[in-house]
C-alpha cells in the first residue's frame, strides 16, 4: 500500500513539474521579446505601412510586439489556363478528375518564405483517370503525419496554411483560393501520380469545386468557371461529365 502511495505521489509530482516548466516557457516567450532598437522598430513599422515587409520581417515585428499570432500574405502563382469556359472544358480531359472528401491536413514551413499544406483526401469516385502531366516543381516528401497513404486516398499540396514557427502561430494566406476544409466534399482536377498518390492542382483555383453532400453543384458558386463548364457542356451533372470524358478519352 505504501509503495502504491509513493508511486502515485511521484507521478503527481512529475506532472506538476511538467506544468510548471511549460508555464515558465510560455512566460519566457512572452517576456523575452527580440531586442530591436527603436530605429529598427520604426523602420519595420514604416515598411509595414507601405506593405514592404518580407516574411521574416513580419515575424520579427510580431515578436517585438509580443504577439502570439501573425498573418502574412501569400505568394502569387501563375496557372496555365485561360479565362474562357471553352478553354477550361477542353483542358479537363488532360487531368484525372475525382470526387473526394478532405479527411486531414498538415502545414509546415517550406524554405524561408512559404507555408505548405498537405491535404489528405479520401476518394469517393473517379470520374476520369489519365497519366500525370510532367512535373516542373520538385516537392518535398509528404508530411509524416499523413502517412501511410492508402489506395483510396490521395494527398494534394497547396500553398498557405497555419503552423508554429519558433513559438509564433503563423498563418499564410493563399492569394488564389480559400483553404480546403475537413469533412467537405470536392471535385478535383489533378495531375495525379498513381505511384506516390500525390495530386497537383495545375489549374489552381479553377481546378476544383465544392460539392453538396449529394454531389450536386453548390448554388453559391454557380458563377465560378468550373460550375459554368458543367452547366454549359455537361448538363450540370457529374455523371454526365463522367460519360462525356470517358467517351472522349475512349475509357472503359
């Protein structure tokens, strides 16, 4: 009995020590702001007003102000697709198109200025499958948190997201489209590598579509290019799109 009480006391003491150390660490972060001179602080503040701050400077300024969270703008990206729905409809046959639901995502700092988010989807239906297009960017390995990737799952990298950097919660916006949300269903046009199961959104913001639970188009987005393509060329139906693409691509 005495041994059990002693063991319990030791466990409680260990937990108290952990909590005290964690609290002290948080307090230390808040109290120890990076030492910026008044001149440096003024310079960064002026650059902030003009929108000239770099990624690292935004973090420096946030820490100097004792902030715990900061939001930074995203990096503009060029996507090789025109503005007409006719051109977009023609390009759809170059990509693997799936219906999938987002089940998990993980964000990390990539390089010095970019937060990358790996989005893990469970595939519900394959509308069309085609070989992947040539890759022009070498992506790092998929985040360990998302492994393993099962046969009915794919991962899609996107720029932007939220991650911790040296005790600071940093959110980098995506200047092209909103982030994917867990539990929501999407239609995705991807350059999908069947070996790595990594899908690239080469068409950017016009290469995916939020769907209703029954696979119908979301009326809130009906003015977007991809819904217009479906309504104009495929009777507004994913099943019709599947039939049209399989006929065009001579798929079984």
